[in-house]
C-alpha cells in the first residue's frame, strides 16, 4: 500500500506543482507587485478619472450585453430542445460560432458590417448612428463573444427536464407562456443563472474584439481591460497593475459565484 | 396557435427599450455636457503633453467651457480610424502623409497647411537612444553598421514614424557626401544589423527597454520623455539628422471647427509652444526661451531636401518597387502592407 | 471564448430530438426577433468576413495567405496550439484526476481556482505572466519575446478546458471496473491504460477540441509578453490585428477565414471522434 500512497503523493505533487507554476505564482506575483508600495498609490490609480470611467463603462456594457444574451439564449435553447424544424444543426453551429472565432476576427467582422465603409455604413451615416468607435459597437462586440453561454448551459438542463411537466401543464389548460413562465423557467433557473455568470465573466474580460471597435477614446470608449493596456503602454505600471488587480478581483468574485452555483446545479460537490 | 399574451408584449417592450437605449447611446455620445466638446485625435507620444496643454487652454478666455475627448494611438492607425468614422475635431499626427489621407477623404481642407508654420505644431529630430552609460560608445550613424551592434527600429511598413528614422539615416549619408548609391548601401548594412522591427514606435521602445539590442532609432521628444520617466537610457543626436515635423489640422467638416481652430491657435501661441518645449518638443515659432536647451545639429536637413514625402514614399516605401522594400525582402523581413 | 463545463463537445450536431408540442416557447414574433439578433451579431458579420476574404477571387486569397509573414504567423499559431493542447491533455487529465480521486487540504480552493484563466481578462493574464516570467522576474526566468512565451500564455488561458471536461466524467465513472481489474492482477498502469483512459477519451478529446479552438484565436494574453515580433513571435490573431491597423482588410479577412475554417474542421472532427468513442465505450 505504501507504493500506492507514494504514487498518489507523486501524482498530486505533479499536478499541484504545475498549477503553482502556471497559475498560482503569476497571480500571487501581480498582487504582490501591485501592493508592494502600499495601498495609497493603488487607491489613487484606481480612482483616477479615466480608471473610474473605464470601470463603469465595463459594467454598463455588461449590463446591456448579458441580459440580451440571456433572453435570446433561453429562446435559442428552447428552440433547440423543444422546437421541431429543419436546420437545428445549423442553428447550433451558429450559436457555437463565437467559440471558434478569434476575438480579433469578431472585431474585424463587425467593422466590415457596421463601419463607415462597411455594408451598413452608408445607411448608418445617413441616419446619424455611430456604432463602430462608439459604445454601441463595443456592446455588440461584447454580446457576440459572450453569446453562447446561456444557451449552452440551459440546453442540457432542458433536455434532462423532459417534457412531462410541460405536457401536463398544457393538458391542464395552461397557455404556452404560462407553461414556460411557471413550469419550465423555474426548473431551468440554475442552468440559466450559471450561464449568466459565465456570460458576465466573459463579457467583463473581453479585450480583443472591443479594442478594434473602440477608437481608443479616453474616458469614453475605454473599458477596464483596454485601460490596462493603455496604462501599460504609457509605462504606468502602477496604474496597469491596479486596474489588473481590480479585474482579477472581479474574476475571483465570478469564480466564487460559479463554485456556489455548480453545487446547486449539479446537486453535489463538484470535486 | 400561439396567443400573443401580455408577457410577450412585455418582452417586446423591454427589447425595444434596450434597443432604444443603445440608439440613444449612439447618438448621444458626441454631444454631452453643457459646454462645447472638442474631440482630439492624436498619435501616441504627445499624450503626456496634452495633459498639460488642455488644462492650460481651458484657463484662457477662448478655452473657457470647452471640454475635450482624447484618443491616442499609432499615427497611421488614428488617421485611418478618422477616415473610417472616428469622430475628430483636431488631429495631431506624426507625419504629413497621415493628414493628407484626411484631405483625400474630404475631412480636412486642402489649405490646412497654408499658414505661418506650414501646418506643423512641433518639431523634433531623429536621435539614437542607447543604454545608460553608452557601453557601446555609439556616437553617430556610422557606429550603427559596425558588426555586432544590435539596432532597433519599428517596421517602416506598419509604423509611419519609422520612416522618419530611415530617411534620417539615408539623408545623413548624403549630407556626409556619399552618393545615393552609397547611401543605399548604408541602409542595407543598417538593416542587416536590425535585430527586430516592432509594429510601432511604442512597441520598439518596449522591446529596447526589455533588454534587446544596443541602439534604438527614435524621436528626440520620445527620448526626453522616457529619460524623464526614469528609463535607464540616454540619447545621442547625430551631427547629421532629419528635422521631424509633426502636423496639426482642424477637421473642417466638424460642427466645432471654429472652436477647434482656437485650440490650434493656442497650441501655436507662445504660451502653448512653451509648454511643448518644456516637455521636450522643439517649438515651431521663434522667441521661446525654453527652446534654448535644444542643440541644433550642424547637419540638420528636412524631408523637403530629399524630395518631400510624396516622392520619398514612392521611391523608398512602395510595396513592390521601393528601395527599402527590396532591402527588407532580401533580408526576409515583412513588407506586408 | 470557452465552453461551459459539462457541454458535450462544441458542435451541437445530432442531439437527441424531443417530440415537439407545437412551436413551444417561441412564437413567430420570438423567432423573428431571434433571427434578427443572430443575424446582426453572427450571420451578417461572418458573411461580410467571407465576402471580404473572397473579394479578390481565390488567387487573391491565396496570395494573402502565402504572404511570408502571414505564413509564419499561421505556422506558429498552429504549431504552438498543437503542442499546448497536447500538454493540456496530459496535465489536464492529471489535474482532474487529482481533484476527483484525491483528498488534501485546500482542494476546494484549488478546484475553484482552475476557472481563473477563464474569468480573468486576457490582457490581465498577459500582465500577470509578464510580471513573473518576463523582465525583472524575481525567479530569474525571462521568456519575454521568445516563442516559449507564446506557449506559456496559451497554456495559461487553455488550462480549464480539459480539466472541466474530464472532471464530470471521472465523477460518474464506476470504480467497480477498476477494482475488478486490479483484483484480477492488473497493475495500475494497465488499469489506467485499458479501463480508465478509454472511458475518459471522449471527454479528453472534447476538452482538447475546445482548447485548440481557444488557442488558435487567442490574442490578449499574447500582446504584452511575446513582443509580437514578425516571423518570430507573431501569431495569427496579432497578424490580423496588424493588417486591420494597416487598412489591409482583405489580408486580415483572408487569414481570419483560414483560422476559422481550421477551428471548425478541428472542432467538427474531434466532436465526431468523441461521439464515436463514447458510443463504443457504452
């Protein structure tokens, strides 16, 4: 048995060592570097006007993109799991497309459609609507990259749920909406919430697509991740690290939410 | 079969509100605040100077009540963004061709540079940045082609400002009395010593500071700014070097053109030019006390003496036939444009 | 760009069909709105991309892709991603094993942290790696501006995929088979090779597919630590960004479409293999 125990320990050390080198040490390093000169410089960096604006802009964009993706995500999940129509495979592929596209390519594609010289460019200019180089473009970019999550998380739950309860409700005279609102939605709510958390994490952290459509307007079209890059490029490492730590804390918050929810949805501890 | 019940309408209303909110954000982004707002789009280097210039302008009678939005990035990219719809009232770019693009797009009037300073707001010179202490004892262009010296410059096909560097080196050879053919040989030797070409001047500086290479060709104002920030560098002004001239222009089609012109006038005024000089940029008007600290290289020349940007771009940087293109290709470096 | 845990492969092809009870949950209005949403966000942009990439005909497309710098970037992207997902397949499975079968203090904490690369913005990941493994590194490891840095960043951002893919399957795995094999005299290596790994294979392959798709498109974490040096550390997404900056949209679109096709082909193939294997195992 001792050989077994030794092997077990060895495997554990290998796994933990890998994680420490790849994950633990770098993250620890960033916290150390940020706070090594004390709290004050970090606080003033984080409360700089552009930093504050970047923070609120990030939240604003997420507050629009995630609900849109939630509503449409549930709709897509329902279509795929309860609907019957030709082209389900295609719909699934379209939903999954953002996984296969680099964020930089998402930005490019959006410019090709909504930019001044893009497909809709003339119509948008005539009507005085600015999408690219403005907040709406960034919202769209964020929505695209975080599109699949709610749908993907809701689908398995819908499938497991089965249609029995829904059928029963319908035979009892409930309308389609009532069935959805009172039977389906409560049953899938943890899947939806988990999808929302994933979607939010992805949206908050989006960088590549947004950097192409943003126009770099300080205090207007800089999200927090873009702000990190801006500070870095201006050799303001304190500012960059402070914003990075803020984002890391938001990420950790998301992780905690994910952890708690995993146990709810899976009905057992995840480890 | 589906009844459109109340809740469905609620969803439709909610979605319309969301779309409306987006629409408002789109239209409203350019007109916020009680006073006028000017959109400044500039290349990356003067970001720190505008941090002083803008508040200073706002204390003047012309600048009262004016607020600014600022965007900084690589000069060529900024120029293209403005062409593509990035809102701008004032553009301050790294080199003249980037403004010419805007003239071609109908955004800037063709007489933008018909003024006392020919459209330029600041000058600088091409310098060689070296490590503190100058361990390789680099004093001029000829040291850069010595064997073993690692040179950094941005890629002139992605970075407009890199073209100043190349033409500085080339023009210096002509100044020293070489023939064009010999000057081209120099360029070839120079590129042979280049250890990496980053996509932008900013990136090249980062690479240099990270420890690669022995010499970085850059602008004097960038070198001064970084030295002040405490980077472990110093810089050498070669005897023969090019005068870098940075243009500024008002976007004529904007509603704030008059206000924008006032801002540009301020930047060209003694008060404005003094601030520029204090931050390491050579003034374009005379009589600025702070300008005294800038040494005048004995062999200073301008791009005009080399034929002007239009001719130079064609001769040196044309994607298929340019002199520099051919040199880069023979060394296996990207000339993809 | 990452999968939620528990999704069975990235492409939703061939899901079991549920008998429909009318057009549930989405009337004509709903379907219409959904169609507009998907068009505005995915279909139209992808169509514009394909159109731009093909705007000069196939010859122009090939020219853009076979441009030396583009080729170098594509090669680096594919090679680095392939190596990284291989490492992930091994270590990801290892980590999942330790998290499921092992017990040690702080295990819950470690398990939560696995998702950090997913939740952390990519630019922050880059800053984080640069602080430790770039210039000024306290441990004296400086891989900035090297190809190793590309691999390092990709390993970081693709960490969760295989782990999260394998974990639920490991949890479900009935250990009776392993115990039976052991009691029949099979050594741990044999048990691993012939019982455990085949059961895990579909999940590992699925995780690998998602890792790969993520890796070839990765951008933010590579911006700082690699130095983006053409022909040396420039990956596909960085090249695309550069071409967009240069207003060379056909070139950007061409390479984008190529990478997209590679991602779809790999995802599709691996999804296919994964499904086949899962059918065999049951």
